[in-house]
């Protein structure tokens, strides 16, 4: 069961040193430490305590005075719209501050709770919201993302945001080996149908204890492909390069056919 603890922080903003080609950000912010959504492939979900950065807004106001204008990625590691946000509204207050200081914001989330803040986003400078999902199959999603909204609900969130003039797209991050093949065409078609402005995609990485936990889930729920996973990852935290290239190339070709961009443009 998830526990919640209040903490005071000394800093909130992290500056991105190398160029961020995927999410095109300059800075990152996480209102909460750890995440209660419970995605099996994410080490952010293993800790059962979510830390609430109670003085985040106060610290942010001081830090934004010192930084050059740019794009802030909100929710780079831990989802900013996980359930705890309904009570503490830290993300909403942070959005107000980002807007006040005229920085751009790129939100990364799985949650339709972002729709609550449409009013703020419509007043903000070139906001972007990327909704992530790994499958459009409800059963698969429930296994690997047990507390996330249903896939179609997330796609409807993308559509609603775009209808309100807020650029929104989908991150198929991570795509799951030996699951993506069976649904990739329907996946892309549904993303197009729900008017996503772009698709970002990247393979599943399994570092440290993540690998054992994920493989145990495969063994429990999909034992027939466990041997394939063993061969694909071998002694690495990434799949074999040839396989990654094959899947990424397939996604790229389908994006071209469906006229969906694979990168974010302001």
C-alpha cells in the first residue's frame, strides 16, 4: 500500500546538459518523488512511499528568476498527475508559476487528470502534453500499467487537448518486445484517429533490479515468451540492436503512411 510523506526541498529544477532530441526540453521538474501508477517496467514504481515536495512552488519561484527562458519538462521521471495530485494540486500550482514567469512547459503523463488544467494550459506559452502508453490492449495495459487509465481513455485525452488548441501527442515509450508486433498497425491507426500531433517511440530498457522484476512478470503472465526475452536481452539492459531497428523502422514507415510526425515541432 502506498504511503505519503511531506518533504522540504532545497532545489526543484534540473538543467538538461546535453541536447534533448526526444522531448526537446531545457529543464526538468518532478513535483513528486516516486510514483503510485505502478508501471512494472519503471523503477519509479518500486518504492511504496510517494514524497510530496511541499515547498516546491516557493523554491521554483526563486529558481526561475535565475534561469534563462526555455522549456520545462514537467514529469520527467515521476508522473505529475498521479492520484496524489488530486489532493495536493502541486502540479497545478507549478503550472501557474511557469506561466507567470513565461517559460514553456512540456508535460509528460499517463493521466487524464491533466484535463483539469486545460484552463491554465490555454493561457500558457506554447504548452505541449505528451501522453504515454505501451499498448492499446486493455489486458496488456492492466498487467504492466496497473493503475493507469485505460488506453482509449488516454487517447481521448490527447484528442481533447488538441481540440482545445493544446499541442498533444503520444509517447509509445517503452514499446514492449513481442507485444508491439501484434498491434502496431492498429496502434498507429488509433493514434491517428485521435488526432495526435506526433508519436515518440523508444524500446524497453531494463536496468538493475528492473530486469528481474519485469522478467518475473513475463514468467507469471506470459510464460510462452520468457525464453525469447532471455535471448533478446542476454547480458544487456537493452534489446538486440537488429530487433530494435526492425521495430523502429516499422513504426516509422507506418507514421509516414498515416502522416504523423515522429518529433515535436513548436
